[in-house]
C-alpha cells in the first residue's frame, strides 16, 4: 500500500487516480499511523511553501515525513512536496522547510531570456529531464522523454551528488533529486503521460535501495 | 527548453461531442472520453473541453465526463463554458480537471479570476477571451474588442487592456480566440496573438483559424504564442498530431516528440 500524504496542499486525487490506473493500491491520508503502516509514501502538493509548512507543522505531519525518510521506506516527493523537503524556500519571504535534503529552493530570476524572447514565470508546460546516472525509479525512460512542469521556484541542492536529473529553463536546475530512499521530482509524473506513469510504476516496485 | 504545446479542443453538449471526430481509418466518434483518450495516445500535450450545455442537468453530465476523462488520460486538461462562480470552478477541479477556463463569467464579474486563483492557484485559472477586430478608438485603442455570446455582443472592452487586467487579477494563462478567424481555416489572427503574447507575462494559447500546418508554425514563431489550439484540422483527419509535430520540429520549433 502506498500512502499519499494529504496536508491540504491542493487537489491530491490526480496522483491517486494515476496509481489506480496502474492497479497500485493507495490511500490519501493525513494520519500518522497510515504513513507508518504504508510500504511507500508519496508526498505531493500544489501551492505555496509557507502555507504548506504551516499545515505540516500544525498537523504534526512534518515530523512524520522526517520519520518516514529515516526509516528507510521509499519516499517520493512531487512538486511542492519536493520543495519543502529542502532546508528552506525563498517563497513567502523565506520559509524554513523540512531540511531532509541540504540546499534551498529559489525563485527563477526575472529577466530570463531564450533566443531573444523573455521567458515566462511560472515555468509551465513540457520539458526534458537529463538524468544523471541510473536510478531504479527512472528506469526505462527514453532520453528525450518530457514531463509536465508548473512552478516558479526551483530546487537548488547544496550537494551535487543529490542531483538525479536536470532541466533547462533559462537556467539549468535540478528537476529530480535522489538521496538514499528518497526520490523527489519538480515535475508532475501523474500529468506526464506514459513516461510519468512509468516513474510511478517504478516507484511502486522500488525497495528504497539505490543500486547503480 | 520548454516545448510549444499542441492542444486539441473538444466542444461538448449534454455529454456528447457536438461534431464527430474522425481518426485515420475514418471511424466517427462522438464520445468525448474516447476521443480524449485517442488524442492523449496520439501526442496531445493538453486537451481543452468547451461545454456548451445550457441546462443544469447537462452540467451534471459534464462533471461526470470530466471525472471519466481524469481516470483515462494523464496529461493536463481544462474545462470551460458557462463557468460563473467559484462553486462552478470547484466542481470541475474536484472532478479532475487541471485547469478551469472563465470567459464571459469573468467579463461580467472579474473578481471570479482572483477568487479562483486564491482558492486553487493561478495555474488553474485560464482566462478565455473572444475577440473581434474593430476600428481603433479612444475606448478600444488596440483595435481589438472583447465580445461575448459567440461574438454577438460587443462589450466595449479593449482586448489588450483586459488581458493585462486579467493577469494582474490572477489569471495563470490566456486562451485567446479570434472570432474573425474562428472556423475560417485561413490561419490564426497573427497580429492579435502577437499583440497579446508580447505584452503579458503569462502563457498565451492561440485559438481560431487553424486549417494547415503552416498556420501553427506562424502562430508559434512569428506571433509568439506558447501553445496552439486546434480543432477541425485534427477532428476531420487532415493531419494527425504527430504529423503536425514532425512538421513543426522540422522547422525548428521545440515540441514534445515522444509520448
């Protein structure tokens, strides 16, 4: 069973629908005991970091996420869930976050251009992810696969070894990070067609070990 | 580098497509869920549903269609048509749509844009604009005026002003439909698209007029659109989405090429 963490951060049913489509049992939950019992945990979310951290602290789920990571259980962060896994976010006048991965989350610089045209923020739409090395969660993806992004802030891990994949949008940023039993992606696998579903399916079978 | 998006638009009334959609092999299909699935599998980057249902019973049917689409395709899709209240928006989003599009409802009550952005996030709120070319005047300095009711009612609102206003109110994207070009198959309204796309900092989806593949190239390059809405050009089997993308890619436009 996969537990999808519900911390009032947007509509979480799309991740559940994608797992149901893959015939992977899942539950959307805000209860600590469900997270402890689950074999795997998905930490999604859409919205702003400040509000998300208030909800996570208020409900006690902040400590639970940390506990899930420390237990070695496979953990998948998606979008805002990925961002609050870092130490801090520049969003909402700097928000202190969970600090599971060293580094921060920064706003895309204004005035980015590409081929003479100004780049819009948020970064919204389909873009490539250049994977660094092999990881079981990203197995079987073609090199030119694209994923659906919607975000104005990007992950900036302190430790280069935590970067699992990179994306170009005005700058080059870490669109996927991996550390031990944690994989976290800035894009939405549940909205990224067949290759996104492949990531969810890989995760549903991953034991949390990081064999190269 | 971000891909330019190719977005088929499906018009739905009482839960059925208003026009059949022919795929290669000439099979005619009227079920929006089935057609959405086919376009998803054929490489659509997103799908737009436009609900032209008038009755409240028909609206409930549409919510059921949205729910079934969300169980079937795993790319973003938006739903528009008759959205007037926050509750209308909530129903569509909770049923599984990624985005909801407001058009005349926002012209009549601009606060709906802000309310939607606060409740669901800006990225969920698409402003649909129906626009007609008019004489430039003090009231309509851009020469493009907002119309509603399928172009029958002129609102005395300048299209460029409204686009910028909607952006500041919280719209996350604009779907810009030229009533003059719509249905002509003669190409998108490039001047209008360029005017709006170059003056707002949110993505602009160009709509109305696509009849040949060259039209998509023009609107995505010269007119600076972020995405192209297509209807007849794929519904009647003139091109597949893959053929359109191959052509665009061959002409230097970054598109999503594998799916």
